[in-house]
C-alpha cells in the first residue's frame, strides 16, 4: 500500500517584498480563481503557497513508481464549478457527462440508475423492490432536488440573498422538505426500500460525519451542495484529470499578471494588512496588502491572526480515499456490464441501515465493520489520464471514497488505523464483488500493488486541511442568516481587510471556484 508524495514542481517565482492590492494565502483552486479575477481587473496580486506546487486538493499525481497514470489524487469529480466562471475567465476546461448515475450491487440483482433510459431505470427498480412505487418516489425526490437546484444555483454567483428570499424562490413545500426537515425523514417519506433510501442519502454524508436524522441539519446542507451543481446536480469528469482545472486557473492568473510564490510558509497575518512568510531557505519576508484573502481553512486563519480558534471552526473530516490502478475491472455477481456499473457511482454497502450502523460504530470510536463506500472509474469516461500502453492493456483507475471515517479514528496511530480501515474497506468491497479486488490490482515497478490510501489525518498533514475536512468546516446554508449579511458575499470576516476565499466561506465546499470569485467581487466592490 503506497502513501506517496505529491508530484513536485519548482517554485514559480520569488517575492522580494513590497505592497500588493491583494495577498492571497493558499494557491488552491479558489485562491487561483480570486487571483485571476483580481489581476484581470488591474489589481496587483501576490499568491503565497506553502507547498511546492499549486492546486491544494485539486491536483493530479503519478503516485505509483513506473505506472504512467495521472490520478486525481484527492478531489476527483466536478459539479459545482459554474459555467459562468469558466466563461468569464476563458478557461479551457472540458467536463464530460457520465451516462450512468449510479449502480448498487445487491447479490443476484442490482439497482441501475441510467440517466439515458428512464424505462431501464424503472425496470431495474422493479426487479429490486417488486413494484414501481419506489421508482415513482425516487423520481419525485429527483424532481424536488432539481427544482431546488434550478432556483438556488444561480444565486451562488450573486450577493447573498436572505433566508426569506430563498424560501420564496423554492416555495414552501421544497423549503420544508430540504431546509427544515432532517433529510432522513424526507427520504423515508418518499421511498420505502432500504437500499433505495441509501442511494439518495449518501449525498448527505460525503465528507460530513452525521446521522441522516441529525437535528443540526448539517447532513441536509451537505446533500444540498451535492444536488444543485449548475442547476442539474450532475457530477462530471474533468478531462485530463483534476490538474487540468488547476492548470487552467494558474495560467489565467499568471497571464493576467498575478505573482505566485510556492514554498512560501505564511506564519502570521496582521489584520491591518501585513503578511509574514518564510521561504524555502528559511528567510522571512513581510509584504503589505490592501486585502488579505485566506484560501486556507478558517481554523488556520484564526491561528495566523494570533487569536483563539472559534469553536465552530474546529473541523473534523470523515472520509477514507483510496486510489487504485487495476489490470481489469473486477467481475460482478450480477448480470451487468462492468462499464455500466463502474462509470457512474458504484455504491458499496450503502443502504440506510448500513449507513446508520457505520455512523454508530465510528461515533463510538470504532472503525466500522462494514464501511460504506463509493467507487467510480475515471478512465471509462476519460482514458486520457493513462498512457497509451496502459490503455491498450485494459488497465483502469478506480477511486474509492469511504464514508464515516472521522479523524478521531486515526489520531492515536494513523498508520495502524489506516491499515485497519483499508482492510475493512476492501473487505466491504469484496463482499459485493465476484472476485477479490486485490486480484485485479496492477503492480508498480517495485512489485507493490497500486493502492494508495489517504485518511483525514493524512489530508491534514499533506494538504494542510485542519482535521482533514474536505470542506474546511461544516457546510453553511447558501443564504445570509443575519440581516447584516444580506447583499454581502459570504466571505467577510470580523477583520475588515481579511476575506475568506476557500471552501470555508459561506458558499464553499467542493471544486467550485465560487468562494474565490466571491472574494474577488468583495474586493472589487
């Protein structure tokens, strides 16, 4: 099992001090988005990145020696990135739609959601549930989420609306079912089958450690961001891998005149507009800024400003990510083509009962016995991330995203817990396959299986995400929750010259560029 290091890039430039209209802390995709907008508007921009490469969690890498496969290492699909940003910044990004939404293996039968064939989907539901009732309920849920998506998504690139405005946009029924009622109850009200319920509810738990019935509704907020992307909720494949998104943003920022400094470890931020960082040689630099844009997590910003971390800024990630290269797609027990099963989201032990059981185990500090997980195969939609030789051999990449793996499970001994969590996840996967996934793994040049694992603690260490939280903190509702914030951008902090421009902003989370654009709009005023 390979942990590996990020692919290396040389420092892009070096800063010599001075003053800038904006200093951006962190060259993740949101920081680069903000830099591109501000530089295009004629502002002087400096971007400081602790790592030796840009992109944050939106990067590609070749983690396996001698294997020419460029995997999207952490983030892997795109839904929330607005077409508006792509057009405004002239980004050469191609996002490819997946024909199949999902497949759930269930022994001798399976549940296939085919976005291109409604009748095939209905027939699949009938074979699992025995009638058409749950398919009808599933379609009603899809219509509900689609209605919310079409109404809410356009507001994400505008100043914040009020709660009342969003309620009026979506209507009373949708508001009550999505914004006020725990999503577990809403789903139960529409469908009866345990597995069908799980297919819907996994979107409420990706990167969020919660019960589907939690009164805080953070699971509802998580589901909301998973179903509203670009008004359709579709999760698309970035052609060329996630690095193509980052590279296009970096080029847009640099072409417009932004300066990007890698290996620049920011040590302090003065709310009055001074940033202190240390370069790769240990030299300290201080630069002035009209505005400081924090692409880092709010908890990191609190530390850099020298204050106490606010309780709501204490994040905890909850996922296990596995990257694999396989010689072939694994055999299935059901009579279905692997290309259909794996090109969408492949659900592994994700019924509602299994999701809640795994949550209960993890909440007690125990690695779930049968971890729920999701798999998808990038190379079925976009084989360009493989060398011609790998493509011809029939090799593929598989991405596994395990749920209910909170950071608390890995704090005491990350290496040992990672090994145990990987073993449990592979056993969970093997329980629904016709052959062990281990038999399909490609060996790298050193004779080791092409399997890389990343825990929340690994994300904290490698990418600088506190608690390994992929959203920087629990997601927020996409509207102002106080009268003072209506008409603002959701990036403001208690320090007037410091703005959030990362996933921890009010409309953050996922690979979207929305917080970066919002921070730039707040600066441009």
